[in-house]
C-alpha cells in the first residue's frame, strides 16, 4: 500500500524519482507516521522498478482509457 501511494504521488504530481533520497521527505513521512522508518525505499533506482511493476499491473486499464479518449493525447515521459 505504501509503495502504491508513493508511486501515485510521484507520477500524478510529476515529482522526480529522487524524492525518496530527500531527507525532508523522510522527515515528513516520520511526522505523519513514526513507524514508517525502513518501510519506504531510499533509492531512486528502486522507484523505477516499482513503477515498472505498477505499469504491468495497470497497463490494460491505461490502454482502455487511451483508446476511449475523444481528443488527441500527448504523453511526456521524464526519463
């Protein structure tokens, strides 16, 4: 659940994958839940792997949404 929420935050808000390496991000997580220590990834490369896993899981839903779109769609990837 934490990984899904983190990936959603990064993708929806167009945040850099390196957010997981920011000390301020961990301070915020600790302020929200003191038991979150050690539960959130600390490497941006891990975010990439988790994002790929989420993509595989949600690929069909995204495909259906894109195919049913009425207007043109422009996709930008931050690679």
